[in-house]
């Protein structure tokens, strides 16, 4: 019982850690300068890490690992998509200016 409580609290704190960044990323989704410090590679590693923890939790029959980690994955993916979209838009604008 105590192990499940610790697992639930650990996942809750992980989610709480991600919420401010997700909010800032979403609010600045059209501002490349505001998102310049976010690394796509870090977000990819976080996504892979999240999936691995989820699989591990399922394999050991622990419900708290998959539930908590599956909630973090969309936040990391959203960050990747928004960052890539900004980078693509920036390169499109440079190409138009150079023509």
C-alpha cells in the first residue's frame, strides 16, 4: 500500500513539474525567441523515457507508473510539435525573403 502511495505521489510531482513548461510553451507557441531555449532533443529523450517507464510499469503490474507517465507524454510531444512548427515557419519565411 505504501509503495503505491509513493508511486502515485512521484507521478503527481512529475506531472506538476511539466505543467508550467507546457503552459509557457503553449502561450508562446508563435514566439520563436521565447521558445529558443527548449531543446527538441531533450523533449525526444523525455518522450522515449516516458514510454519506457510506462512499459516497465505495465510489465511489473504497477498501475501508477503507466498512468502518471502517459499523462506526461502528450506534454512533451506538444512541445516538440510546436517547436518544430516554429522552426519550419521561420525557415519558410527566410526562403520567401531570399527569393
